[in-house]
C-alpha cells in the first residue's frame, strides 16, 4: 500500500465535517496502562465523560493504547477498544487510536498491573511510554511490536468509527518530569525511535487500512527559527510518510499561525493533535477560531481534571522555554471539573459555538 496522494487525502478531508476533538484519559486513570487494564477499565466514568464531551460539541477523540496490555491481554484490549469506540460513535464522536508513545514523563518504565497513585502536585507524574523506553532499546522485542501494530490495525482497518491512525506519539521524546523541574532521560533513544517510526509505517500499510495513517511533527519550530517545517529527522520522516499532516503546537497564537503556514506547502489536510496549555498562551479563546478558520482540525489536551494531574503546570523551565510562566493559579490543561462543570464558562461557551459549525462540511 502506497502513501495516499494529496488528491486522495484532500478528498477524504473534504468529505467530512471540520474535526473538533480532544485527547482523552478518563479522570479515574493515572495513565493509559491503568485505563486499559481489565481491573481498572472504568466504563461508568468513560461513558459519563464522553457524554459531557458530546454535549460540548466535540466530534472526535484521540486515545493512546498500550503495548503491554496487548501483550498480556490481547483479546481484552481489542474488546475494550471496540466497546469505547461504540460508546463514542453513539455520541457522534470518531476515534483516533495512537499505538506507540515515547512520552514517559514519570520516569519509570511501564509495568503491567496496578499503577501507583499520582505524585501530589506533579503534572502527569505516572505517565509511561509504550512499549517503554527500555523495551524500545531491546531489538529482540521488535517482532512483538510488529505483531501488535499489525494486529490492532487489522481488527479495525475497515471500521468507519476510526477517523485515522496515529502510529506513534512524540517519537524520541526523552523528557522526565519531577517535583523540582525536569531532566533528560538517558540513553538517547533517537536512533531507535526513528527506526521504529519507519517500520511502523511499513507495518501499518501492510494491513491496507481504509483510514489514513499519520505521525505528528511534535518539535514545533520556536519563534524566530527557520521557516523549514522539518525541524528534526524524526519530524521530516513523519511528515513525508504521513497520508495527512498532523502536528503538536503548545505555543501562542501568532506562532501557531506561522507554523500552519509552513505546513500548508505540503498540500495535505492538517490537524493539530495536541494543543491548549493556558500558561504558554495556547488558549481556547484565541486558537479555536484560528483552527476553524484555517480548516485545520484540532485535538486539545485533556477533558476532565483527574489522576493525571495535567491541570498542574509543566516544570518551570519547560514552561519558560515555551514563552510562558508556571502559574499554579490557573489550570494548565483540562476544561471540566469532576462533576462536569466548566473550569471556565467562557471557554465552554466558545467550544459549543465553534464546534456547532462543524456540522457543515468544510
């Protein structure tokens, strides 16, 4: 299976409403291992929170799977993914499954089974990578990675509930958060992540999915940097191999607008699969209208404040690097309280207003 042509990709995009989505972990899960494990897969919370999302007008959500759950409970993971996609579909919400992930901000390697409670006050303190940074560097494990990605895609390659496949979240991301700041994880995973990125596209295309496949460019250019949208070798491969263009953008509005202009030269549909971080100027009141006006789909980070604690800020050094201030008087991510009430009523009103426009085709 070849990469989609720009004509095919744009025809796919033109045939659907504008995508207004969110990244989802139920508030009862500290990470994706806890979410998908049979003992902690919280159907009642998932159903309730997806219902709130539908009421706000969201029509898509992005959700990470985990290799270790597939390895230990393959049938269970597939059944649970099928169930959550069914719940979402009944609410008018399409699903974007994400298969690999290098973000292990908590610093620990993933372990299948019960997960620890969050570290008080620390953003995403128990986040673990998939398959895990140690496993990524073990070449003997890679046959399992192929089986995993091909198996999941084979199960749902013709399923209209899948909007698109996001093969790999932030390949090469080595950051680890702690209570005092953040440090860089060693050893450097770049070569292994790049190799797995390339193979992920090969394995996914071998299953001939009817949905597009993509990996986001996540090292968004800093203000004042080169106009070249290819910031790293990983981003270059991701953009050149993807059927549709996806990217992450935790920056102020002017910067995001410039990056959209950079990527538009690739002549493919664009979706920002991670954004919205108040302390760095990535604001709903500024950027939701930008994305809609530019016909760029978007998936904000977070829905309900919960065990991930992503309402707390990134470490101060990282916030400052993105031009912001780690102000704990405001939420960093997330938009709803545990009871479904809005953190900021103005944000929610704007979401309803703008997402209502998505009922019309772009």
